[in-house]
C-alpha cells in the first residue's frame, strides 16, 4: 500500500517540499506518535463506517419512499376508477329538476282528479235531490190516491164488491 494513501486514510497529511527539488523528496510526515497515527486511522475508519451506515439508512428510506409512492399510485388509480363509476351511475340518477317537474305533473293530475270528483259529487247531490223530489211527488200522489179511494168507499154511491169467477160474494 502506498504510504500516501495510508497517511491520507489516517487523516494526516504528508509534508510537501516547499521548494521544487531536482529529485522529488520523500514526503515527510509530521512528527506523529504511533498512537496518534492509530487514533487517526480509527477516526477515519469510524467516519467511513458512519457514512456506510448512513448510506444504508438512505437506501432503506428510499426503498420505503418507493413503496409508499407505489401504494399512493395504486390508491389514486383505485379512487379514479371509483369516481368514474360514480359519474356513470349518476348519469342514470334522476336530477332534482327532473324530479320537480314530475312532482308538478303529478300535482296537476291530482288537482284535475279532485275537480272531477267534486263535479261528480255535485252531480250525485243533484241526482239525490231529484230522487227526493220524485219521492215527495209520489208520496203526495199516493196520499191523494188514498184519500180519493177513502172518499169513494165512504160515499153512498159506492158499489158493492163484485165476486170474481169462482168466488162467492161476501155480504
């Protein structure tokens, strides 16, 4: 492994020459204690682990977001189909104006039926009055006829009852 990479992973920087030399000088490291070097390597490793864990979390969140988006899409499509079916069903439902016009027609029909019934009731009343008048007239004729027969029976000119064929006269 290249020394630069190791030192770069450890978070340490190598010293660059200040002047351009004819021959590149070996990078000089800061004077660091081996414990500091290990601590730097551990720090870098922990940072990489934390980044990996964050990447894993981000993948899980992205996966959950995709699932949620898919579920939302399916629910939206379902609701769209339901709304379309309701619109189709509502075309067959009577509108408020249609129901009102039908109720007006029925009301007019009921009024005409009521007027016809009142007219027929008046006709029946007139017929009833005519019948009463006829009965009164018949009653008067009967009483006149009865009084006439009573007058004729009491009169001296009344004839004796005659016997019919095969009957005996009564006296």
